[in-house]
């Protein structure tokens, strides 16, 4: 029903981050497609980003915040184990409905859409706010060459509500926990507790293995989501994958067999990898640039740490 986004206040070009990783602008562009990434100011929290995106989504949906009866926040960068970020966000917005967090990393937004769809269909909610938000820069080691240069800060939000015709296809989702070590944090919080000399945990990934998994294992998931929605690749007008890497995106387009007319989200070029926020950000850019339009059928797929994944066909707001 409505879409809103909030990007970090600062655009950080490749030139600003290459020294600690002993790299170059040319290498980052070639390997990832990223030219800049957006990062939030130190005082800006992941809840601040979420609130800004949520308010725009609610306004576009044409409802009041009090009409939101469920808030789902997908994030891995809320800095508190408890309370969760969703009830804090709901209170800021003026909603007193159900509120809970999802920890599914880069697949979290699509997980949230799947849950919101089910809640509305079952009659357990009428208007669900789904937010994917990350402040990845709080958990980056600038000298880490595996993932630090990829990450940005942002939030994207949508309002899911009742409709006379289906606007969200069945969610195809799953996990492969055997790949859990491929993306994670350098140590646990218990390690920090037990050894004061343990460095603050930051993010890392096994890049080549993640690239192979995402490029070739996610295409069958996407095709299953298309089939489950009762449509064909030719019916799809926009493809909006998690913004992990332009090479992964291009490989997925090829593996899925999407026609040339399909608009492909590549917000990563200017925003970086914003994890749970990346799909709504890419959606907003396609709509803003006129490459996709309200009412278009879009295939979206999220995948990442866990390893977890989720995909569905949706009608764009």
C-alpha cells in the first residue's frame, strides 16, 4: 500500500575506504559494482532510520500510524538484545499493536513480507508495517577486506494491507545452516565478556563461497516463487534482488532467464549493501527513476547470513 526509504546522510566513495584494505576504486567497482555507499552519522540510530522510512510508507498508504496493528522490524544491527527495536519504533509512530523483530539478515525484509502477508490473509492483522533497517557501519572493521567496503546504512518500509485481488504471491523460503560460518561476526559477546582483550565483534564473510551459493543456488528459489505465483518470467516487469553484488545480480538474471524487458534493481551502485534494507531501497529507486511503475509485477529475493533466503512475486505500490 505504501513505500518509504531513508538512506544514511553521508555518501562514502570508494576513495575514502581503500587505504585500510589496500585496494583501489577500480578493484571495488570491478568486483562489486559499488561506486559509493551511504552511511549514517554516528548519532543516527537504526531506529531513527526506521522511523523516517516508516512515516513515509504510512503516509503513502493513506492511513494513520494508529491504524498499523502490527510492526515487523527486520534488523541485525539494533544494539540491544532487549527490548527489541520494533516496539520502540511502534511507540515512536503511535502504534500500540503487535511489534516484533526478525533476525534474518539480508533475507529479513522478504521474511517480513511473508509474515505480513500471512497475518493479513488469516485476519490476524489489517495493516502491517514491515521495515528492513540496518546501520552496518557500527559493526565494520575498516581493515577487513572481506565485507567492510560493501556495507551501508539505510531503512526501507512498506505497509501491507487488505486487497480485493492478490498483491503478494506465496513466499518461497528456507535455510542452509551448514553454511552459517560463511557470514558472521568475528567473535561472540560471551568471548568479549570472558576475555577483555577480545576485539569488538565485527562482520566478515567468506566471499568466494558466498558468491557461488548466491549466484547459483538462488535462481531455482526465484523460479519456484514465480511458479507459485502462477505467472511466468515473461510476466515479470521488475527484478529486485538483495543488493549484495552487481556480479551476483547479473548472474541471477542469466540463471533465471529473465527477458530483456525486465527492469533490474541495482541500487547497490550508489547505496552499497544495506542488508535487510536493500530490497525496498532498490524498489524505491526503480519507481523514482521510472524504470518500474505502480502495479507492475516484481520478483524480489533476499539471501544472506544464516544461510537463509526468501522470495516472492509482488505488485509494486
